């Protein structure tokens, strides 16, 4: 079974540009979530999509957005890049489900290897 | 606001030693707690997931315990090996939210020398 695939692995962008990152979840997984990892702040939750709907959003500015397609693949977009956006962006997939369904809701998250974004 | 703390930030041990990594959280209203491993430049690998109703989970040389009332979890690694060198992160899934957003600690970086 293929794991979570993130593309591209590395990106170098200039301040003010925009960027789109892609994530293909494990087959059958309906939940895709995105995290930002930096040395200072650690792992911080960006947003989660489940069945094409944003189910939860972290405390990030509106420059960070995302979407999920009908095949569960997801993209995140960052507009007007700032130097502080340099980070490792990680995507995770899981069965997801609803809290009333313990089996799926309690399923572990599977992470991709991330996209390393450098803003100069 | 839920906060997750991991102490120590770094740990060095000789091969073969048994060791314990600690994780504490401020709000006991959690759905589950998960332990992950991260190798340099890579993503996270799920190690163990403990549901709020459980006390511990085991996988091979790893054993994780959960004491929800005291807000603590420990990851026990038996007979450590150089291949165990990595950063170990714990994360909780809060009860008071929709979805599966995890709150992470900053991790413990483990170095096992041969």
C-alpha cells in the first residue's frame, strides 16, 4: 500500500510569491490534514479536510488556504510569501470519520515526508 | 488552552539501555494520545496510539502508558539500539473540537551510541 505522497520535496521561492503544495493520501483515507514544522514553534496544525470540506482550521493567517478534491487529494496554497513561512510542511492522512465512530476516528495519522519551503 | 510538554529535550544513552521518554499535557479532556518518531529531514512515523479509555499500548520493544487524570504519558523503549536514534514526539487529540487536529509537544531527540 503506497504511503502519503507530497510534492514537491523542496521549493525555493521569493518573498511576495505564492506557492502550491500537493498531497496524495493513502488509498481509502478521507481525512487530510496539514502541519507546519519549524525549529522554534515545532509542529503546528494548519487545517484538516474531510470529504472535501474543511473541518478544522488552525491559527494561521488567511494567506494559508487549502482544498481537497473528490479523490481525497489535497493542495495547500500560501500567497504573498514571507520569510517566516520558511518551514517543513507536512501532510497527514487518516481514515478520519466522526467522533461517534471510534474505529475510524481513533485511527492513527500517517505522514508524508514533507515539502521543505525556503523563502528568500 | 491545551499544551503538551516533553522532557528532556535531548537524551543520549549507550546501546542496550532501557529508557523512558516523558510527555505531559495540561487538559485531560483528550480523545487519544499518539507517539511518533521523526528521522532527520523526514516525516513522522506513527508508533503507538492510546485511546483515552486505555492505560497502555505495546508494540515490540515499545510500551506507552497513559495516565489521563495526571496528564502524563510515558514511552518506554527496551534494549535501545542505534537505529532508535530519532526525535520522538507525542501528540494529543482534544475532545473539544471537530476533526482530528493534533496538538504536539516539541519532542525528545534520542541518540543511542554503539
